[in-house]
C-alpha cells in the first residue's frame, strides 16, 4: 500500500543523510518534498500541513542541526510523528465479560464487511474464543449464504433465520442463539449501501440499541482513500464507532486512509486486511506501520507470523538435518509449503529490514507461481528420488517433467538450485551453525 510513499521518502532521507551538516534551508527543502509525497499518497491536506509544521519545529532545533548525524535524527522525528498520527499504541478489542459479547461491523457496500466478519471470527477462535456469526443484510442477494459458507469453512457458529426480514429481530434472535450455544462472541455483519442514507443509519441505530454491542467497528476500503475517511467520520457521528478495520491494504491504495483515519475520527485502526485468504488479517501496530512506511521493515510481525504458522518441531528436525547434511527434496517441499502459509512473498520481503532497499531487490516481484512449480516437480518424483536426488538421470527427468506439466529444463534448474542450497547449508554448518530463536524462520 505504501510502496510509492516509501520510495519518495527514502529519496528525501538519502539526500539529508548525504549532507554532513544541515541548515534550516536544507530542512525546508526536504519538508517540501515530504509534503508533496504525503499529498500524493492522498493524506488529508490539513493533516499534512500540521504534520510537516510539527516536524519542522522539532527538526530545526539545536540538538538536531548540531548533532553528529542530523539526517538520522530527522528520520527519527518523522518516524515518531507518524506513530503519533496513527496512534501511539496498538488498540485491543474491548470484549466485555458478558456472553455473548457482540461486535457490530458497519460500513458501505463493497468495503469487505462479510469477509472481514469471517476473518475476525477466525482470528478470535485462534485466541480461544468461541465465535458465532450473523448476517443482518436482508437486502443483498445471497449475503446470508455467503456468510454461512465462510462460517462453515472456519468452524464458527452461524445463525441463519428461517424467513425473518427484520434486521433488528434477526440480531436479537442471533444473540439468543449465541447465548444458548455457549458462544463467547457474536459478530454482526450489517447491511451496507452504495452511499450513506438516513434509512441505513436509522437501521444501524436500532440494531445498536437492541444488542448493545461491546464494539462497533467501521470497515473501510483503503482503496477509496479520503472518501473512506469522510464516510468513517459520518458513521462515527451517528453511531460513535470504537475503531476501524482497514481492508485491501494489499492492493495499490496510496495509504492516505491509514494516515488520516485516526486524526479525523479520533478512533484507532484496530485491524488491517492483508489479502483474500481467511487468515489475512492482522492487528494494527502504529509503530510497526511507521517502520514499514520508512522502509525499515517489520521484523516483529514477521516473527509473529512465523510463530503462528510454522511448525516448531519441524523446525528442530530441519536443524538436525542441516547439521547432518541430510536435507532432502521432501524437506525442501515442506519448507516451501510452510513459507506459503505466511502470506505473499512480497509482503515477507517488505518485513525484512533493509532488504527492500537493496538494488537487487528493488524491482523484484517474486513469482508465487515458481513455488507452485517446484512443489509440482517434487510431487512428480518417487519417494526414492526425493530422498536421493543423485539417482535422477535423464530418463527420470523426462518422466518427472511430463508428470508435473513442466519441462526438462525446469527440472534441471530445480535440481541445480537444490544442490547449491545443500552446499550453502554445508558451509553454514562448518562455520558454526547456531539454533534459530524460538519462532524464527526454520531456515
């Protein structure tokens, strides 16, 4: 989402760091470029003006301009100001000690409420909260069926009314369903409209009165930029929302919504949707997001992803195999499958500090299809071939290529890369291979 903004800010900071001494004029020129970068990212004009003025006030102080590394100091000021802009700390869901605890999702049509409801339910279930879902959208064809399918997929309870058409009564009945079923949480997926209207707001106010939600979360489509901020402000004035879920941040949005929502509404961003998969949702950490914007990576989120998706026992077993130089093609396939669970490769690369600034990585767009091809080729091998690649001669390579729908050249390339990988692992073990930290990547 912030790729363009990150590149522009990186160029500004390179210029600042390249100067041994800074004066007020240098800072003024840099801030002009920062202002333009933020405006092009669709950040609210008033926020940009306040942001740059605040940075200027802090940056022209004696302790900055006369420091040994003034450029680095200004980067830190911008980082800290970005954190303040998006909220100084992560905002948790405030789930009350009553059962069920209702969470109401609101927003315009097409913002991603239904998929967000299922993602949030999946996330809460991983946190050991039994969660039920209900759709109060009686207007959109198949809205209830869509939520039922998603709920069944993740093993959540789903209340589906027989022939009730009143959204308020549906939500009240769903509360009874969740209570009798022993559910901790009920997520209510409300109806949306193409634009705000009085009828929609009146309906949402009635649902709010009927269920008294613990949380009202506004679901905002990051692709709509400042429009999302304007709509959020209207919903907040009517319903007094508790927070925001920002969806589609994996798209080519410019980032203005993320940088403006907290300041305009006074309400925190609590979650971000990072893809189409059911587990593609993350808690929003302002400090980590500020680091991503400034190209500093996000190693904490990377480690958390590893902890939740990678098999710790498999990681220990892999370490032993690397030590003994017995890493097989079967192990390679296992590692690829585990990496794919962590999300898109482009996102993983962006979380590794400094990697996205390397020239070799700058324009690299990892091809997820290559991973699929590698797995297909290994699956086309016999068990004996996977355990001992040395027996794979010319005729076997032809058979593997035919079975995997690839070419012999593809098979040759995969085998060559595998051999090179084993050589590198051997060098690592000779150089004193140390066990990776708990939860870190198993390779």
